[in-house]
C-alpha cells in the first residue's frame, strides 16, 4: 500500500509490520506543523492497509522525538487559527490511534508474532510474556511518570 504522507514521516514495510519513522533528524524529530498534520493523517491510512498487523513508531537519527519544535510552539502561541488546527490534529492523532485496528508500539515491545512468526493475529503467551509492561499515560493523572500496565497476554 502506498501512504500519502509528508516527507517528515516515512513508512516502510517489513512483512506485516509497518515501520513508521519520524524524519526530521537534524531537529531531533521535533514536531512541527507538517509532522503533526502527517501524524493526524497516518493512522486512518494504516487502518486501511489490509496487510498491516503491527506498527513500530521510531525516529530517524539519534532521537525518537525531542517533543515540540520551539518555532512551531511559538507560532501556536501567537496564531489562534493555527492553534485550533493543531488541536484538531491532536484529536485526530489520538482518536486515529485508538480506532486503528493495527496495534502500534515503540520498537522494544513488538511481539515476534506481529511479523508473521505465528499464525494467530494475537500474541501468544510464549511469544509475548505477561511480564512485558508499557508506560501508558492516563487521562486522570496526566502526570509523569505514566501509569504502567501489563500486557494483555493471549487474546
């Protein structure tokens, strides 16, 4: 499947795994308007990719992401319309990730079964130990460090 995304996001296929790379390495993949909008457009396209079974989110260069680009943050502080658009994109990113049928994770948590090593679309207890944990921020706390949850184990 061909993805229609800005140059600041690259999507490569490794079997059934889609490797999504933030591509602003000189800026440590700090989020600007183009990258933020691209992330808003990404997950509906991944969801439509019928061959995708897992997504790995990573960044080109030496950092996953430095957060928000300071120039972009300054623009957001001064431009009401751009700020409204950024809030809309943020909502699309979150709802797109939640609605996407394809699970996404940082590279260290992708189960071997996601690449097609197992015939089941769900991770098994042998391929994804229950002890694996993920940091997941909760809406209640909105604080750091995030809440840590256990993996779901077999489906």
